[in-house]
């Protein structure tokens, strides 16, 4: 008797990203609400993903279906990122996920890149959306906690001022520190993560 995971794995290469008018409407509303933003920065763990990946073990053999099940809302995120890029906006991920500091060997940039390549169907040298350029992933120093050092790097790299940047993060501390430093912020509660439900809550 196959369990659900086995069935999903068997279907793996048939996995596709759903799209409907509901998603499109939410994406357009989100874009309108943040029309002044040029660089959208997401936290990774428990914002893009449903659970923290920090102490989990991953390897490159894990199939796309398994990864999609760990992402809060793969359909929404896939289409939103494409929509924003199509409008000339920039996207990035800022994370504390750092394999030097956590037990998993496959962590930090490598893990985030793997998740995003699975979601965005990047195979081999095909065009990627997330790379070392727009994934900033390391544990900040005690004196520089929060995401502000990550945001500073992205601001300099993209040449985009902080008032044109938005941080979406499930950490109240990260959001408060970024706001205090002049970035736009959006708190993403852990119970919804970055999902259609979350967008419905902030876009009423
Ligand atoms: Mg997080």
C-alpha cells in the first residue's frame, strides 16, 4: 500500500504549478498596494516555507513534490515572483539560514537555492531567478541582529534605496528593526506564512 508521499513522489515530474483568477487578482492587488516598492525581500524559513528548514536534513535527491509541500504557497509565490519581475521589480531572499552555525550540512545559501530551483523549475544552467546575487543568507553577529545587515547588502548590490525596499518576515524583531532603520516592512504571521490567506488578510 503506497502512502501519500510515495504517490506524490511517483507523480513528481508531473508536478505543475496551479494558476487561476483568484491568484491573479491577489497578485495584482499586492502589486498595487506596494507599487512604490522596487525590491521585494522575503525571509525564507516560515515565510516562504511552512516550517523552519534550519535543523532539517536535506539532500539533492529530494524530489520536487516534497519541496513544494514544504513551501507555504508554491502556486502563489511562483506566479507573484514572475509577475513582479515582468513589471521590472527586483526580488531577493534574506535569511539567517547558515550551514556554518546549524547542524545540517546542506544549509544556508545552498539549501535556499535548491528550494527555489525546484520551485522555479531551474535545471542545470537554465536561467535562474534566485542566485548568490539575490539570496543573502548568513547568521548576523550579536551586535547586528535582525535583517538589517542583509538588507544593506541587497540595497547596495541593487542600487535601491531602503525606502524602495520591502521586507516580508515572520520575525517581529526583524520587522521592527528594519522599520526602525527606514525599510518598508510587512509582518507575515507564522500561522499563515506567505500564502493566499495571508494576502487576503492584508489586502482587504
Ligand atoms: Mg523566518
